[in-house]
């Protein structure tokens, strides 16, 4: 596993100190919800060593796609969640777990997990979570590949999800806080292990709640090789 970028621990330490303090500025009636569904646009920022690459592509836009997330509370302490992403990169790269990903390939990832919530005060939680993760490359074609649909075509389509040997897991530890009546955020660390590769990244988000049940969310998963940005709409229930 590669050592974590030396600037990341400093940023994390400063941010974690600020989050609990900022939570006191929020309305005492504000509560963090663990029941929501979210749709995101995803951008991939890949660390490229080739200095001849276009500076703007090198700095930010190296591919993208979309993601869907569902989180459902079981009780006050536990919640279950799942998310699915479909992205494509412009370059060969290693993700934050060290898995080598070929360029111009559909990258599909399914995560299914459970989380545990430990309240720190009225507006801040410490959240521990973990998930099974499945990573698949190439096209997933649900249904017939010819004009006529049959059972064999359907079975082949679902086999696409299992043809890549890339199962694993991740575990998260993060602080989440409602730091203003219409604003919430989180910051933490993620450890990912996919097959024989593993790595650590910084995760976080900031969300603006523009209605009783709606929010605009910006998220990040930042490692040494790959920074994944997400921007989307969340419906809170």
C-alpha cells in the first residue's frame, strides 16, 4: 500500500477539529437524516505523470459518469446503504485501492453495507460503516443481444456482473455535522481492499438543503492516484 499523501493528514486533522465546534452554530432542532436517495454526476481526476497532457485534463477532467445511492435507517443507531456507479476513464490508471483500470472502459461498482451512528452532540455524529464492494469492467447488457430475446441472453447478461475477479470491501470512519440550519458536512477516512490491492483515501461532503426534503450535495473521495468528485441531488425521507 502506498503511503498517504503527507498533506492529507494535516488537512484532516484541522477539519476534524473544526467540525464539532462549528456544529454549535446550528439550530438545536436540526437533525441528521440517514434515510435518503441520491443521484449524482461523477467526475474522475486521475493523477497523470505525463507532462505533455493538456493541463486542464491533467488537473481535473479525466472521465466521469453517474451514481445512485440509497440509505435507509434501521433504528437510531444503525442504517443500511447501497450505491451503484457507472464511469469511464480517459486514461489507464490505478484507483485508490491500487487496482489497475484500463482506459475507455466502463467501470461499474456496486457497494452494499451497514453503518453505525454514535451521536457526539445535538448536531454532530461519529459514523462508522463498512460495505461489500464489487467492481466490474466492460458492457453490461440486460436482455437480448440480438433482435430476439431468450433466457440464454438474459443469463449471459447477468454473468457480465461476475466476470471480473474484483470483489472486496471498504470501511469508513467520519464525522458528520449540521453546521448551519441549511448546511451539513462530513469528513473522514476510507480504507479499501479489492482483491490483492488496498489503499486509504479522504472522504467528505458538503450539502445545501434547499427544502424540507431536498438537498444539493458535493462529495469527494481523494487518494494519491485518484480523486472522485460527485455532484447531485438528494431526497431526504
